[in-house]
């Protein structure tokens, strides 16, 4: 496995576990120790990829936003005109972002 592949895999594991824990326990209720236990990685791996828990949280939020874009765009494309596209896209964004996760 190439170094770039290992890097992506490790970063992805950190984000996936943190995402699940943040969803279940909230940001404040999730410790870096819990994230590390869930990933079975060492503290060095976490801080190699992220400055701190806030930086990891930002990566989780970025991932969620990237997942929302095609959903929002598809709904906006169903609009009859610019206004209805804006409304449909905005409602799709709110619906996507208020999922329990």
C-alpha cells in the first residue's frame, strides 16, 4: 500500500469514527480518547492529520457539506424558475442538515 493510500485510509477512519461519535454524543461529549479507541489508532496519528478535535470536527462538517451538495443541486434543478429553485434547494439543505446524524 502506498503512503498516500495509508494516509487517506487513516484520515478517513478518524473522520468516520469522529462523525459517528459526534452524532451520538455531541462535540463536547466526545473525547479524543473515545475517537482513538474507536479507530484503534494512536494519539500521534490523530495529531498528524488534525491540529485538534476542533480541526477534526471541521473535517467532519466539510464531509457532510460535500455530501449535501448533490442532493441540494438535484432538488434545486427541479425548480420551475430561479425563485422556486432557490426555495427547493434551501429546503433540501435544511432537511439534509437537520437529519439526526
